[in-house]
């Protein structure tokens, strides 16, 4: 008698091979049999007319904080995701001394746009080391987690405030190696670092002060375990990105480790960048290096209002400083003519037309209905104002509660993306789930993969698309018991309708601590999700199952 039999679906097992009609039997959280299965079960899950696939794996998320109060990492499960990788971009919540918490909260606030209340109102800090953090999130997981440890926090642990001031000494590098080993022993799947990010004061994060000798020494430790090195390169400068690819290749070859970098965006402003990136990746793979570029499937839609800071203004320090002020001070600054003049001047001689003209008014409680859907360029013309000034004045007139949308900020031409995603060396990831809560609708990559690039364009077959986000991702990250519907593997399974799976409508959600608002996207076509053999999500609802584990 099996625990569960998933019966009568099109089994797409993650191998990339043709799907076939069959059943999947589950016993003790593992796949016990695949094919035509006779016999009984305590529970049958009917899958006729739908696809039965391994659970999807999301390799670039920032659910580090959310997992402390939401073990399901909502809405990941409803998009078919059964394993998430948090701790990217050099940031994790451990190892972290109590005295350094506020410093790291500021980094999360700046880089990932997480409200400070998310770190103070929903959980108690009960740990400093990585093992303690693992224990804190393991209590109520409904989803699997393969956590990275952040380079910036390891530096901060060893060097204190000097981590954001200087290169490390040989003694400090050795201490970082010891700490990295402790984190890997406690379940970290690898190390993440960043060459671009800044803290809330605009200062480089600690990882950016590391010299190559430090990264080399830490990679040597990763080599002892065969674990991943993830980086965020200077993606805005293609020549530097290519140099980082070469650097990763040398580390991969020297220490026999997998490496990955993200994001890789296709943009009409720099149409040659992806081709140049992939040409260098191919050269390095031909040498035997493992340097996996991460590309997301969907265009980036950035939503924001002046009620809170937004990554949209990241390259405008004056705007960032003003929007980080308390509301009354922020309103006063935005009403001050001298300040506003400088803010508009920061956008250049066109008054923000190039950066802001294409913004669309999307709503907000204070937005006049007649403006919804109009571009800021159009509204500014009617008002006789520069776009940046129109954005400020329109916001002030309505209590700052006017939301703007910057649609398709990357991946603008979907016809170009399909062949890139189909490339055998492209690693599908970089969803940023759990981050940019009030700006990006950072969910829907999996559904968009199937709706746009399987059904619509045919750039990938159903089987290749499934393999990309299951078995291939598991292989890249060394998750040996995930990613395939094979006997003995963990029973992470998603059942979906191939004709309707997609990226649903964006909606505001109010389930976060503090002000609570974030934008999320619903999924379409996902029927049932099992995590380690237990139904975690079905028919639009989350179950009480808590079967998630730390994967490594």
C-alpha cells in the first residue's frame, strides 16, 4: 500500500525525454515507482489531462526573511516551485552578530527593498550562526530551501566595520575560510557575492572590498565541498561582465566548483550584450569551466510611488536620500523649490523624459481615474512641466499615493528571448522572489516560460522547458535527490495544465509585517504541488503540510 499515487497524467520526468501517460507512486516522501502502477494507496491524486512533472527549482531568491514567518514562501508554491535558493547577492541572515543586525537590515532595505518592519515585527532573533538560522526556518517549512551564505556577512563577522573599509589581511582571510566551512557544514549550498550593490547610505557592500586573493581562498573552501559560487557582476558594463566571466572560469577550473552569475538581460539599448556574454561563456565551457549565466524569462515591471523608496531611483542618490526620510520630512523636501530644482536637474537636460517619460500611471488610492493608463510624458506635456517635475507635483497633489509603472525594463522583445532561453548553457533563474516587495512583481517566471516560449513561440518543447527548471537546475546546484521523477528521488511534484499554465494577473497583497504591501502575480494552470510526498498546495489553497527540508 503506497502513501500516494498520482494517477493518469502525462509524465514529463525532467530528463528532457518525451512525456508518456503513467502514474507516480510515493512512499515515505520518496518516489517509489513510475509508470503503470497497480495496487492501492492511502490517497489518490487524479492527474488525467494534465502534466505531472518534478517540482520546479528557483535558484535566485531573497526569501531569507520571509521564511521566518512564512514557511511556504508565498506565492512560490502556487507557481509550482518546490525548492528555493535564498541568500543571493552577498546577503544572508547568518552568520550575523546581534551588533551588526541593523547594518545588514539596511543593506536588505536598499538592495532588495524590504521594509525594516519585516525584520523587527514578525519574529525573534534567536541565532547568530548559520546553524541557528537554519534551525529557525526549519520549524515550519512547507517548501524546500537550499540556502546560500552571503560573502558580505562573512566579511562583517570577521572584520566588523572594517569590512566596508579595506581589503582583508591574510589572517582575516583564514578566519573567513573557517567561518565558510562552518556554514557549509550547517547546510549552506554555496557562497554568494556581489560586485555592484550598495547599502542604504550608498556605500559599497562589504563583498566589494574583497581582493581576488580573498575570493580565491573562499573558492578553495567551496572546492572542498563541491559547492556553488554565485556572483552579481557589473551587468551594466559588458566589458567588465566578460572579465568577471573569465575570473569565474579560472576559479571554477582551479577549484573544480560550479559558478553562476546573474542577471543576464536582453535590452534593445544594448542588443549585442547577450551575444557577447554567451560567446565568452561558450569559450570557457569549452575549456572545462562551469560558468552558468542566469536569465529570467519575464520582462521586468517596476511599480512604485513616492510613498516609499524604490530601486527605480537607485542611480539618483539625492532622490534615494529624500525618499528614505520619514513621511513629513519627505513631503517637506518635495515641496521645497530649491530641492525639487536639484532633483529635476539630476535627470539631465531633458528633465527626465528619457528615464521617466514612458512611465504609466497605474493607480493608487489617490490617483485620479482619468490619468490611469496614461504616460507621464503625455501628462507632463498637458501640464507644461518636465516629466520629473510632473511626477513630483502629481504625487504631492494626491498625498504621494500615485503608483507608476515602468513596464518591460528588460527583455523587451520576447521574440529574441526564446532562443536565448533554449541555449543549453543558459540557466533559468534570477526571479528575485521575496525581494522588491513593493516595486517588482517578482513571481511568474515559470508560468511565463510555458505560456510564452512553449505554447506561443515554440522556442522550447514542453519537455525541454521542464528539464530546464528541474533536472538541469538540480544538476547545476548539486541537489542530488531533486529534479527528476525517478525511483528513490524526493517526491517533489507539480501537476499542471499545459494549455493554461501561465503568469496571472498582478495583485497587491497585504501579508507582510509593517506596512505590509507588496505586488505579487497569481499563477494560472497549476493544479497540485507536492513537497516530499505531501500535498502543499491544491485547488488554489495552501495545506497545513510542513514537509519542506533544507536541501544540500
